[in-house]
C-alpha cells in the first residue's frame, strides 16, 4: 500500500464563511454590511403644546394650572414653566398664560389674579407696594399712589388711604406727612399751602394764628407780619382800630400822653401847633412855650 500524505502545515488561504467555534483574536476591520432586523425598544415621542416629557413613564403629561409649555423640540421640556409675574392660567395643558387686568397681581401659584389693597399700588405687575409717605390710595392704584398736595397731609407711616386737610393756623407743602404751625405775624385758613402775612394795622402775637388782630384805637402798626402794635406818641392820636398810622393833633389841640384816641382842645388864651403835646400862651406875634392842661 502507498503511504498517506502528511498534513498541511499552513492554514487554508480562503476563510470559511461559517463562524468559528472559537473567537477570533482580532476584530474584523469590515463592518457588518446589513442592518439588524430587530427594531429599537424606544418608540419615537413627540410632546405637543401644553405638555412636557416624562422620562420615567415615557409619556407627555399636560401642564398643570398656572403653568405652560410651548412644546418646542426635540429635545422637549422636562417640566412646565410657571406663568410669569403678572400673568395667570386657569386651564391644564396651556401653551401660554394670560395677563392680569390692570391693577391686579397674579397669585403665587399663578392660578388667578388678585387686587392690591387700598393704600397700595401695583408695581408693574410684580408686587403690591404700600404707598410711600406723603402719598395715598383710596383704592389700589396702578404704577403709583396719589400725591398729597399742599394744604393736605398723610401721616408719618406708609400705606395711607387718604389725605387729611390741615387746620386753620397751620400749613403744609406737597407730600407732607404733617402740618406745621404758622409763625408769629402770620396766619392761615384751613387747608393752606402757606401762611399769609398780617397786613399793616394788624398783628398776630403767637404761632398757629387763624386770623390777625386789628390794632386798637390809640395804636398803629406800619409794618406787615407784625407781632404787636405800637402806641401813638404824644401829640398824635388814632381814633379807629386796624390803622397803620397816627394822626397829628390839629392846631389848637394837644395830646399829652401816648396812645391817645383823640386830642384835647386848648383852654382859652392858649393855643398849639399841629402835633402838639401841650398848649402854649398865645401872643400877637409868637407863642411863649408854657405847658399846661395835663402836659408832661
């Protein structure tokens, strides 16, 4: 018999098409030419307006009241946004929020709008703010409170709901929190923005005067804003009240004391010049000074 051929020491030059029972030591440099025939385990999800993507349940729940979502994506929002300040939403699944009416403010959860209170104003829909000192709001105001004008005042605090009028004898400027007393020599009526000077012939001796007092007869005041009156000097008089000057006693009469309300006639044989405080003995060509009849 013939001997058998020895085994080939080299591997076959052509690879087998069948998979090897042993793993290859090197990865194949050529990718697999065909796609897999097994579908992906994750379905395609498209979350619409008013929803958000829940990665746990792989669903698109609706936005809650007070929140919204535009549904722009992918990627899709993982939560819904709270309505901005000054806006609200009362439905689920909303794409947008609505603006609160003027003078109203959105609630904390944005589920409704509410009024600011009297003594407050709406600060651009962001918050209700107490009126600053010197201002007020009988009802909630938009943007700012109402200014207290001259002659009115609020108080030293904030959140005033009204302005009060200053009493007579007092005054105030704009934005006042209190009324001030008029100074001596001045006066005011109620709700005044300033005090008025007393006229000539009148005076006010104390602060907070509501009127000026007329100088009594025998007295005068030639200045304004006076706090007292002056008495008429000797030789002069004033018979009326509220006058800013004194008159000279006419010739033939005299006033020997200050504060005279009238003049006294000279006795027979005596005479006087205008503004005399005494009478003198009359002669043919001149007067001889001789104080008589109550002179001093």
